[in-house]
């Protein structure tokens, strides 16, 4: 499985699906269209500054709120290669895996990593390295079946390949 490497966008506690992708844009299911509105209600500059491979870091309960799959889809389509958080809302966690968006729970990393830091994540080992500070954190590695789902870009592709 691959690794992620990018610049950090950081958010706080309880980032809900309504701020990840506001409800007014749910009439579209096109990932590219959703990505143009990702995080706009809490970070107007996100869509203009995010680059392919960047990493999102948040505190507790990331992805709470409604169970819309649009939220992880918009994050992935924006270019984010991984989301690190202290904790994730369970339905967001499952939706993220189902669409092939790597997410890792690691409270220590979520607290220590700062906006703009350069971070690398090894999906096989779960090791998160803050390249900017040199600190390393042990996140939870994905079980092999989840790695396969993410490698296949989501559950539907994984099932289709079986």
C-alpha cells in the first residue's frame, strides 16, 4: 500500500458533514463539483490552497452529523490523500473506507501537528511523521482487507475486482 505526503490543513473538534460539504450542494454527486465546495463554510481558502496529496488533520469526532457519503467524497476529490484525527464519527469512518479515502486515528499526532506542517503517513505501518518537526507518531495501521479496499479506490471497485 502507498504512503501519503503533503502539507497539513488543520481543524478542531466536531467538524460535521454539513461543514465538510454544505447541504446546499448535495444536489450533485459529481466528485469534482463537490470538491469545489469542500470545507468552504469553515475555511474559504481551502479549495484554492489544497494540492494533490495534502493531508487533513482534526481533533475529536471528525465527520459527525448526517451520514452523507458526499463528505468523504468531497475531501478525497479535493486532493486530500489522508485524514488524521483524534477520533472519527463511526459512519464517516466507514464511508471514508468505502470510497477509498485513507483515515487514521491518532490523538497524539492530531494534537501535535500544526497547520502547514509537512507530514508523511505510511499506511502499512500506521507511522505518521511530521517532517517539519521530525516527530513520529504511531497511528492505527489498516487491516489488510481495508488496505485492499483503499488500494482499489473504494469498496465497489474492490468487489468488482473479486
